[in-house]
C-alpha cells in the first residue's frame, strides 16, 4: 500500500487527510506566487496529488 509522509493512505483519518491536503495546497499556492481567487483550483490540485 502506498504511503503518504509515513502514513498508509488506507489508514489515514479524515483529519490527517485534510491536514495533508491543506499543507499541499499552501505549498502550491506559494509556488504559484500566492495568487488570489484560485482557492478551489489549488485545493482540488492538492487533493488530487495527496490522494494519488
């Protein structure tokens, strides 16, 4: 089973998953120059990356 930062994906709690997505979204937002108005797009990209 794939691991995400030391936690098996299948064993992650909803809170852990949300926290990992939040961290990834912040990372993406900063890489994109802290753009405004793309919250949903960045969140969905982060969600896709964390869940893969």
